C-alpha cells in the first residue's frame, strides 16, 4: 500500500477544494515544485498531482509545473485533470509521469478511453469521482447520471488495472474514511483500488490497513497540509503492509 501526497494545482498554486467546489479553495503554497521536494524529503516516494485548471476546462495548463516536479525529484508521479486527448497523454508520458488518470473521458468519450488504453495500456489509471453513489465529471461540477459501481464495472471490462476512486462528499473535509466502500468498489473492479477522499489521521490509514488487500494506495492532501497526518509516519505505515 502506497501513500500518495496530493498536490492539486490551480492557477499555479497548491490548493485544496472543499467537496470539489472551486469557490471553496484553500491555498497552501505558491510553489508546487518546492512542495513536491518537501514531500520527498519527508520520505514519500509517490505523488498525486491534479491539474484543476485542466479538470475544469479540458485544457491542461500546468504541464510545465509537472515537468519541473519530475526534473526536481525522484518521485513517481500520478497525474490527472483535463486528460482528454492522446496528445495530452503523449506530453505527460514524454515528461516521465508514472501514471496518467483518465476521468471525465470515461463517461463523455468512451472511444477515446479505448484508444488510449490500446496505445498506452499500463500507463493509464481510471479516475472515478462519486457523490452519493453517482459519478461526477467536469472537475466535479456536473453529475453524469451514472451509478458509480456501474462505471467501475465498465472500466474493468475495458481493461484498466488501476483505479483512483474518490468520495467527493468526504474529499478535502477530513471527515474520515469509509473503508468498507473501498472494499466494495475493489470487489466490483476486480483489482486493488487507490482510495481518495476523507483521510484525516493515522486512524483512517489503520482502517484502510484492515482491508489493505483491496487497497493499492491512499491519496491524502488537506490532512498533511494542516498537520493531522505526518507524511513520514504515514508512509512508513503504508510500506509495512
């Protein structure tokens, strides 16, 4: 089980959104590159980066920052947000990212998702964001009208082997994790999942640790930035499982 500290980039800043609301942002740093270096110094080996501008508009704008992070650290980097063309995946692959997350396109453009899988295979990760059991797209602003578990089953059938599953109602709120829901999603997916949304403390990691056979990784952001979760301690715990 890996710990993936999150760097969400909006207008060049490191931010966290409350329940995915772009109008409820908290800025934690003006320098995502320095933030990534700090996480590496704390013992992290993975980083989860979201281009929030890209997620909102469909046009990734923070690639230069992502490239700088990759050049400045040895972190394995997973990137999502606005990945809706093969050219964007090409650019991220050339930059050296370890995984690329496809989100909105899984609902809006399944032909693209299939083309991307055929071309990139293991580089790709499905990203499914759900609120009250329904998939949310376009940077969490719109409900897709698709049951989350139905889409999970579909992406498994398409051939995805990695899945980031985000509980939007908990994301950025530090309300605690619902471990049972990730266990259920992993069962539907047929592979381990990357859990995202609501991790507030070591207690939440311990809860996921109880079902670690279903968990590939854990993404956390606000808890790290606000000091309720220590990166070094959390990373060591995840590695021990």
